[in-house]
C-alpha cells in the first residue's frame, strides 16, 4: 500500500513549491524515503528526522514547519508527549500516520489537537470491521455538528455560542446522542463516533 500524503488546505498548487515546508518524523528509513520522495515530487520542502529526540533538538533551533507528519511508532518514547511539546512551541499542523487501527489511540491523538490521524495497516494486517454500537440510530445533522465540536474539545457553552444555542439545548442534544451511541461519557461518545465513521 502506498503512503498517504495530504497537502495542507488553503495552499494553491502553483505556490506549493515556494511556500510549504514539511517535517517528516519516521524511524523506518524505507518509509521515510518514500514519504520524502512523494512530498518532494509535489514541491514540498522536506526535512526528515528519525526520532523524537531529534525533533526536540530541531525544535529548539528552528521555526515550526508548515506541516509535520509523524509516523508511529517512534523508537524513543510515546508520541503524545512529543506532540504536546511541539504544539507548545507553535507546531500546530501535525498529522499522525499510524499502522495500528486503535480507536482509543486515535481519540487520544485528536484530543491532543493533532490535525488528523491516518490509519494505514501494515501488509498482512487487516482492520477488523466494528459492530455498530447498541442502540445507535441515525444522528441528525445538528447532532453531528455538536459531536464534531465536542470532539474538538469545545465545552457546551462554546458549542452553544458557535451554533446559536443555549448550553441547556446543547446538553439535550448530547443526551440524545448518548442514547443513540450507548454511552454518556463524552470521550467514549467521540471514540464511538470516530470508530463507526459518523465523524472524522
């Protein structure tokens, strides 16, 4: 399976070559070379590092790139603390490429404000289909809107302000979503929705 490369939004194709810098953090030399070649062919100016410790040293000396792709796993520790460190230093456009289809890991990464998570199982590994949660029914467009904002870490008050609703109305929407997804826990609702493809 070929590596997936997503260009940042809001960048015109005729300005990509001179405007976009990309950091690739990948411990697998073969995959790092593949990503580097693919992004270079699209005109992105890439820097390739092989471990989180190298990223920390790089972050101390350089301004953040336009985008950062982190391929898990890394050999020198968990990825989430590294992501939090990068975000604290202004690295805001981070995408995680993972070979492990774990809804909890995806949810944790999204809560850490990763821009997106691309799950790409390695050869020989399959992604097992998931059962629809008990009691799940069709979510309305409004419920999906609310759920997406909750997944972004917004409070009921913030969701209400964005949608022109009272916090009580938002709470009522979340109660209906909870009944449909079979869980009243916000984190579990988001994880279930992501796992079943209701939101991305």
